[in-house]
């Protein structure tokens, strides 16, 4: 019984809760019984114990039907048709896809996934499921998704890499549904990703030393682009070339990530693609340029050094390439974008004779194979020079 409650005639008890007057009846041992707005079902379960469960309905007829279902479930357990564990999962299985997607979204947020990735992943899942006319978990089948993949391959509107992105996100969603008991096994587990090498629509290349010099010279007489001043863009490009950072990682940099006296950069897990922390060396001249910018703009320890997102940096880079007379896409089909500066970083390290494992470590890749395959450009001329070093046979 609430401490502030008063007992009236016939054992009626009154008190206030959350600003509202409440009425109950004294039931002995200083306890109060309150009449519920909904009916409660009481039955004996398969172990002989009495159970009381709210039916969440004010309709007695509906409540009686719910009670009858509980009693029927007990009989099914007793004869071995089902188990209590399986029955307890039924309410989860009746949850709508929209609610399950919200739960999946909450899981990704809790894991520290970036808001941008979460939005993209959820949109991809929704688009794929709607394209397949899937409106409930029971309709998620391997053959349905494989038919969608085949249709996408045939119409050729999306690259194999983009189709793979859809496959990865929807499989992660169905794995989540498996983890919470919607499925006993992931129905899409056997679906394989496509071989991107058979349909590479964008092949990125590294910049040459001459192109870099030309780009930076042009910046000296450049103008503001997409809200970024030329001297700031020079610093951004030099940092990308000198550290191998991704443009998103650079846009999130704060002064407290730098050990200025040791020329080190602390890469925070929450700001990286693979969600892993690391400590990287950084050249003293870049450290001095950063210190100057931080002091000039009075950037506080936890404030972003650059106020521009990766999209603005990309658009400014494209405009700077045009001004410098550098083609974005060559006759060989290979192209340049901001991420090419990261590839340039890896390529120049390799050309300088840095061991592959060290390049991999500096680029924070999971394997040397990834570094060698996608982030090091080997020019045919360089390969010819390498052959010249062999003895004559």
C-alpha cells in the first residue's frame, strides 16, 4: 500500500499517483487490490503451476478465447507437439517487418555504426523487399532474392558491386532475424556475392607526381569552391596524400587526436570504416601546418578541424581537377576521385620500396592482398623497368 494512501469505509484506499487519483481495496497484509481495465487469464501450465497472464483486452468474450488458446497450448506441450520455448517465440514472429527493421536499426546504432551507413542499409533492405513483394518474414526466401539478383544482372542498371551491397545488407538483416528467433537458420545464408571483377564499372587510379604538382600549383591562384578556401583545400589534399586517410575520417578530425610532440595521429574507432582504433605516424611538416590552422581558427580540442563533409570535399576536388586540366576519366576507363588520393598514398609507398606489409599497416587494411589488389597502381613502364633488372638467361 502506498505510504501516502488513506483508508476509508469498507476498506477502500485512495492515493495519488502521477498526479491522478487512484482507488483500490485493502486486501490484507498492508496490500491494495486494484481492478484492472483489462481481463487477466488464469490457468495451470504443463508443470502444474498456476499462471496469470494479462489478455490486454476489455472484452470478456475475447479474453475467454485467449484463455482457451493458453489451455490448448498446454495440452500441445503435454503430448509433445511443441515446447514452451517455441511458443514463447511466437509473439516475436508476429512482429511486422517495419518493427523488425526498427529493431535492426537500433542494434546497428548500439554497435556504433555510422548514421549514414544505417540510413543507406535500411533503404536498401526496404527497396529490395518491396521489389520482391515481401511484406512479412515468412516470405523471405532464397529463391525470391536470387530471382531479384538475376533480374538486376540482366537489366544491367546496377553494377555487380552495388548488387553485392544489397546482398550484404539483406543477409545481415536476416541473420539478425535468425539471432532473435524469427528463423531457425538464416534463409539467405547460401546466397553468394557476385564476382565484381566481371563487371567493374569504376576503376580508380592513382595520381602521378606531375598531376599532383599541377593540382597544387593551380590551387595557389584558385578560388573558393563549395565553401572551402583554396589554402584549406591544399591542406586537405596534402593530408590525404600524406596519411592515406579516407575523406570522411579527415572531415571528422579533432585536435585531441594528435600527439603533436611525437608526430602521431590517433585514429579513433568510431570514426573509421572498420571501427578499429590505430596510431599512425604523420610527417612533421603536416603537423606544423595543422598546428597553424588550429591556432589561427581557435579550434578547441574536441571540435572538428575542418567543417566540411566528404561530399563537399569531393565536389571541390572535381572542380579543381577541371581547373588544373586533369581529366577525371582516361581513355583506359580508369578515373580519379578523392579516394584516388588514398590509392596514390599506397602506390607511392610501394614505388618507394616500402614492404607490402608495412603499406598494409599504414593503410589499415585487413590483408596485404586487399592493399596490393586495389590500392597500388603498377604502371606498365614500372613493370618493364623491373624486368630489366633480371639477368639474361
